[in-house]
């Protein structure tokens, strides 16, 4: 090696500027024309594999410029575009363009936001982001928390904090198996699958979940909840946690949060809210009441990569008393020298969650919050809700559509052939098959992207609008596309 080391991975300043500018130009054009593109090319995994090729790992390097040209072509022309105004699938938002630029800046500086000493400014920015998120949804800014990869991790992070807070102190040493009394937790049937993951991965087993039935509004039935907890206590079990949904994954229902909070208080249980999708709507004055009780939550999951339009990945766990996170996650290996701050106690995020080395997820969230402010977010979220209600109303008016549910920005509906309404009784099984096939057709077709929900046995098309690009015109066109494709699928099925 010479005194001046030449590393093949370095890019010269001149090249970095040229290639960087070209990349930014390509991305700007991609965003500018996204509306004219298809939501997806509908290519099969085999076709995608053919486009990508099957080369072996190269022995020698390739020019960076060539690589970006190839990678841009692959990604910009062969991806599903969740930034498209007619993308309403699952709960993935259109990414805010500022997030793409923020991620570039974050990666360039590359702070390790596990420890304050490794990321002094980034740690302070994450702390401010957490405070702003608390303020935004209307809980005390004293909540602490951490940014994580998404909703699963945000909920799992809260789950373990709950267990530490409510289990006997000996749990860490003895493990669940030697801890007397089976630890039990409660949630509605509509809860996302993260709860099953928690039960299995953290050693409780699926039997520790009490699936509480829902009431007529599809909200967790709080009378049955209280009764079930009571029965468990009388049977020597150890209830420790209740989960309330603030926008369930399937149809967007918000549970009776303040009633759940009161039950948790009465039985000394941890109250966790899964607001991964819906809790940003608590910032909207007209919807605030629906979220009464969030101020009582011991922990809250909230995903900026859902309704705050951050590019993946950005989830967040907020905890009323962040000491519970430290009690759960902190460890002090001898090679750490992270607690020598002169002023206030050092905030080291490795003590707040699963990760030690952590990326700078906060930057994109922090920047978007400032780009549009609280009012900008209120406008976008309110408009998403309005568009979802519009879709529902348009479906209601249409002779070949059944509007099934509408909550927050999620509407469910299904296609029902015209002759069904003219007296020819279609059985539910046929309608379910028809709508399932229709969904597949729509997802492959590239004009719109929806997902599905099963509501009271009905297989429904589900549109979740967390998309600041969608307009009323898109909604009208989507109605037309669903009906046109619905007729086609029905014709094919009839002949089979
Ligand atoms: C209510 C709710 N909780 C948790 C999750 C899981 O989030 P993620 O996919 O980001 O892990 C989702 C995903 O849609 C959700 O809607």
C-alpha cells in the first residue's frame, strides 16, 4: 500500500457531483410523471428475474455511473409505485419527496443513533421528533420514545416495556417458566398479527392472548373485556396488558379508548394503543373526540411511514414513562463508554429499544413535520378521510357496488353483478369468489392498486387512502375501473 491509499469504493468529488445530479434529475422526472404511469407493470417474479439477469458476483468493479444508470432503469421501470395517486393498497403511503432527500443526507453523514456520543445532533433531532409526534397526536410532550422500523417493531417494543413494568422483578432472572401465574393479555379480533408474533416470540404462547369479541360498531367490547379480566384474576392468572386499536388494520375502527383506559386503571394493567395507522387523525379537531383516552396510554405505536407519508422505514413507540424502556432494554457492556456527559443524563437510544447501532430514521420525519407543519398534516389527513368517504358514497350510489364499511381513510366495498339486483339471487360464496378474482385482476392490471378485507364473511375490496396525491378525479376513475373489471370477471366466471 502506498502512503496515499486508493480505495476502490471511494468516488471522486467531481464524479459524485455529476452522478448525484443525474440521479436527482432522474428522480425528479420520475416523481413529476408518476401520475401518467401504471401503478404496477404486473410483471411476474419470473419476468422480473429475466430483466434482472442471473449474473454471478462480479470479481471486478463497474463504473458508478453505469451502475446508477442500470439501477435507475430497473427500479424506476419495474417497481410497484406506491407514490401513484391510485395506490390504495395495504397501509403504505406515498412517500414524501423530502424524505428521499433527507435519507440521502442521513446516509451521507451516517450518525449511529445508538449512543449520544456517536450522534450528538442526530440524537437531539430524534428526541425533538419524538416530542413533536407526541404534541401532534395530543399526548403530553413528556412521553419519551424511539423510532423503529415500523408498526410490528413499535408494538413489540411497547409490549416488552409493558411486561417489564407489570411482571415480578424476578422475571429477568428467572424467566417466564419460573414466574408464578400465567401472564395474560387482551385485544380485539381486529388486532394486527404483531400480537401473535409477540405471544410466540416472547414465550407466552398463543393461549395467553384473550381475543375479546367486538360490539355492533366492531369495537372491542369493553363489558366482555372487564368480565374476562375478572375471570382470569379469579382463576389465578396474571393479566398485565390490554391493547386498544386506534384504527385497526382491516377497516380502520377506533376502539373505545377511554373505557379501556378506565378498565386498565381499575385492574392495574398496562394500556397499549396500536395507532400505527390511525392515530395521526387524533390531530384533526373534528376527529379528536374519537381518540379520547390516548392521553391515558402507557405506550403508543405510531408509524410515520403510514399516515405521515415518510418513506419506509419509520415506526415509533411512545411511552408515558420512558424509564420502562430503559428497564427493559438497557445493558452496559464493558466496552461502552457512553455515560460521561457533563450536563443532563445522557440520552442513549440503544437503551430504549432492540437495536444498538441505529440509523438516522428521524431526519426524514423531522424535516417533513417542519416542511408542512401541524396544519399541513391536518389538511392532508383530513383530505384523505374526505376522499375515502367520497369513494364510499360513490360506491353506495352505484347499482353494481355494495359499500360495506368506512372508517378514517379506509373504505371497503364489493362488486355485485347487476342481474343480482334484478332478482337473480347470487350466493355469498359466488360473490366472494368473484371479488377475490376481481382483486387479483385489479392488482395485476396496473390501473389501480387495492387490497382486501373480509367483513362479516364478505370478501371486500379495500381502499386505504394514505396518499397525498390522490384526488376526487382518481376516485371517480377507480369506481369506473372496478365496475368495468367486475363485469369482465363476472362474464368469465359465468362461463366456467
Ligand atoms: C394497526 C397496525 N398495526 C401494525 C401494523 C404493522 O406495521 P408494519 O407493517 O409497519 O410492521 C400495521 C400495518 O399495516 C397496522 O395497520
